[in-house]
């Protein structure tokens, strides 16, 4: 299992587990990143933070620490 931050741009994966605690985890789940969701890595900002992903046709920005707590397969 690897984290979302390990995906290459254009790579798709299915969310298997959402880690994190408190407000970070709540924010991730509130935007729809839940186990079973299909997600695509779009791009990394020039300095690696934030990362941009696509979920259900929506473009989302996540901090690198948030992407590290999302596990995909």
C-alpha cells in the first residue's frame, strides 16, 4: 500500500484508507476522499506542496501532509 503523495501525475488509484487525526482527517473525509473512491493525481506544485488531484470530476488541492495520510492501491 502506498500513499497518495507517491502517485505520479496522471496515475489513478482507489482510496483504501484515510489516516490522520482530528481536523485533518475530517477535512479529507468532508471533501469526499473516502475508502473506495477513485482518485487521480494531477500535478505537484513546483516546490511539491500543494498537490492537485481529481475526484469525481472535481479538482482539489491538498497539502502534502494530507496526501501522505491517504493510502491508495
